């Protein structure tokens, strides 16, 4: 890979369209690319639903957003949308494309950029590797996603000693969040009780038990966040909390969710998008890990605050399960020390939060 260190690209495309956690895990790559190629134009190809997360980022020159389901409004409308996006893509005249997604569609996008150098990961699937000019050995899916993507930076040479996460909070969303929280006592503890996988959903009652303990000793408010599909879980937890709480789940945009987590003093969440969003924002987090592995998908830099179940099937990434023994085994008692430590630190110096 020594010849890759000699590359001097002027126009770089990063392909990482989704999902929320995966995009966040890719942020150190962006920061390192900007440091490595300060004069280059860097654009990020992203699903439109996540464009707001990256738009205006100080280290990006552009986002190229596309519809995940372009034919939802009909075939002809979809074709026009696709043609406009592809024409814009070719006008960018990229000379280096980095595909961090590693699926057929992203590999095809890599090829369609027309870039002379197209980098992909050795873990790429669905035949996407056929679209690349260079494959980077990345250690496969037993390696944390942040470290796997970082292999590209190491291959390009002059890799920084540390990985940096930078994320922009939209000013209007920040003002909205601070207005919503102004009347609620601190510390503000954001709670994301939902998850797409049933096996990642630590019981709402467990989250509520931690909040009750926190409020009994430290006061504060619970900010229950999540998607519309997760609102019932947030409301279930809220009903079990007697202290100040506000349910935001299902009523926030992605930029508003980002602003709420940026304002929060602590984030308590399952292994899902809001957890990794909080990490990228530099927030202290506490997380229950039931079916996934901290080593592979833990909150980067805060692994010690993620607590794994100890049942026989721990970390096997099973999406559905009729037993769910992990939910009873991973009790609030096991997460309380991590939450208490953060709260004690906040109490000593609340202005640092």
C-alpha cells in the first residue's frame, strides 16, 4: 500500500450513505482526510434523511444527497431524480473515491463517480469489491467500525495519532433545544429506550429505575428521545418516573435530536443511533449491551461505560429471540455505578457538562 501514500487527490468523495451510527463512526475519517489533504474538495454521498447531519460540516465542502427510494413518487419522477443526481455526480469530477459502506449499491456509486482511484474495504460484500481499484485489509467485522474505517487513513499515510469526532449542531435546532429545556432542572439526562432490534431493547422499566435513583440523589430531569416507532417505549418509561421528565420521542427532527443530545449532561441509551450520536458530540454515556458486543459496536472511547449481559448468547447479534434472558440478567444495579460516577463528576463541576 506504499504507493497509496503518494496520492495527491484534488477532489475526494466519501461514500457512507447510512445508517446513523455508521455515519458517525466514519467521522474520524473525514477529519483525517481534511488534515491529510487540506486543499482538496471533499464531498460526502449520503441518504437524504441523514444529509442534515453533515450539511455545513466545517471539514466538508459539499454533501451529495440522494433518495434511498427514488421511485416512491412514480417511475418517471424517480428517473428524473436519479438522472439529476448522476449528472451532478459526474460534474464533480472526483479523482479519489472512498467507499466505507461496502455494499453493491455503494460500490456501483463508487464506479459511477468516474474516479481513477476507488478505494474499498476487504470486508465489502454483495460483489461491491469489483468496482474498486484498491482494497484495504480492514480486519473484518470483528473489529470496531471506527477502527475498521480508519484502516483507509493508515493506508493513505501520515495517519494522526488520535481519531477525532466533529459534528455540527444546527444553530436553529440548538436554540430550539435550549428553549425546551430552560424550565427543567439539571442535570439533563437523555434517555433512548428504543432500538430497531427487539433484542437491543433493554426494558423501559430498567431505564426508569436508573432515572429514579439518579433523581433521588442528584435531582435533574429525564429527556426521553427516540423515533415515532419508539414513542410508546419512551412513554412507558416516563410513566414510571415520578420526577421531572419530558417525552420528545417521535416529535423531533434529526437536527433537533442532535441539539437535545448536545445540550444533555448525560446520555443513557441502548446500542443504537442516539448512543453513537452522543459519543460523537462528546457526551458521557451509559449503555446496556444485550445482544451486541462492546468490543465491536461499543461507544467509542467510553467502552468502560457500556455494560454487557453475561448470559450464554451474549454478543451473538440475534435480532429476534423468544427467551430474552439477558433483559432480566442485566439489571439496573449493574449499570448504576457507571451512571453514578458521571453524576458525581457533574455535581462537582456542572459547568463542565
